[in-house]
C-alpha cells in the first residue's frame, strides 16, 4: 500500500507538470477546464490552479504513503484527502485520458473504507 500511494502521488506530478513540447502535444490540455471555462477563467490561470492542485494531491499521497511506512494511525485520513483532491482535479479538468486515474483514486477510497489490506491497519 505504501508504495502504491507514493507512486500514485508522484504520477500526478508526472502527468500534470510535464512541460509541453511543440513537436509532441500533451494528451490533454491542462489549461482547459470545463468548469473554469464556464466561469470565464482563461487558460493560464486554469493551468496554474491545475498545477497547484496536482502538487497538493501528490504531496498528500506521498505523506499518506510515508504514514503507512511509519505505521501511523492517521495515514487513512491522508489517503482519503489525497484521493478527494485527485478526484477534484480530474473532475474539474476532465479528459477521458485521465479515466485510469479516476479509478485509482476511487480504489483508494474503497480500500480505506474497507480497511484493506488489513495488515496496514
């Protein structure tokens, strides 16, 4: 569980902070959010908010993984907060390319709710 939480957190950084290259377009536009576009937010601020939320989500996932490693009792709360942040990020900037990430975040919530795996509780 600890490795999964840490790696999943770091993947958020890889997906959301990778610089765009002109010869190879990104699989989705980090500056386009259906929700923020409806509020007339331009792409640059939308991209900045996405980046901030991605860093926050990654940090909390890594902290949750470190909590599992340390045998702490608070890691499930951190994992739930990280998963909620990840789901918010993917919902606000939804793109079908992010669907696997949605499933992984939902999986974290289900695992915590079911106290799975029992060995880390």
